[in-house]
C-alpha cells in the first residue's frame, strides 16, 4: 500500500480534534481508524463535504493535527487546500464546519460548495 505522509491540505482546530478524539473513545474504534475528510459530488452547490472514520487507502495523504491523524484522498485534497475544519456545539449550529478558501459559492447549510 502506498500512503503518502505530507503536509496536510487542511488544518483542524483544537476544538475539532478534541471532539474527534472523544468520538473515537466512545466508539472504541480500532487503532486503524482515522479521520477522513473528503469531497464528493452532490449537495445543492455541486460538491459536498464528508467526514468519516476510515482506514488508510492507497494514495491517501496522511497528516497529523492536534494528535489526530487525518486522511485525504488526492482529488479531495485539491478541493480542500487551505481549509480549516472546526467544531461547534452551539444550540443553533452544532457540528463540524469547514471553512474553505477555494469555495466560490456555498449553500445555506454550509455542507456543500462550488469551486
């Protein structure tokens, strides 16, 4: 398997990393599970963000941020370059939020974008 260790195309905040670590502890995930941040077609703006726990795959870009290993496939990395993943637990807008400087348009929910 070819996995590339390199500078991450994105960063995650300490608050987001703390929430990821908490989720991994609650799930008692196997040590081979990592945070995958990806982009796929869909959503009301054409592309949508996804976050999941996953295993490393061939060609993945792997980075570590605040003690969390982050996986990104090469295609998603191009769309996510310079992005910041944060977490909010506000009553009106809880969840992960991605600030993407490459997004030209975003939808109202913030989960999809156009680049």
